[in-house]
């Protein structure tokens, strides 16, 4: 089986309470947060993995046309 590397842009903004909110625009519904910038990045990586695994489990085709390199 061929392994495919997908790279997604993660956008992080700090809200008015100081929480770092991360979103992945290419993957609908992929949002998370963290108390620090680093935690938000790690949480975003985790949510991307969960999203991709869920899509694979449902045998949905991953559209990589929105990936960033």
C-alpha cells in the first residue's frame, strides 16, 4: 500500500481570553484550542489525524487538492 503525505495549513489565533484557537480550513470541522501556542499546534495535529482516520474508516476519498506544501 502506498503511503501518502498530506500537509495542511493550520491557522492559530489568540482569542480575547488568551486561548489559542487552531483551525484547519481544508478539513471541515477541524477546530481545537490550547492554553499555549505549542499546545494548540499539537492538538491540531491530533485532530487532523482523527479526521483523516475517520474518513478512511468510512471509506471516503481524501481530497488532497487543498493541501499545502
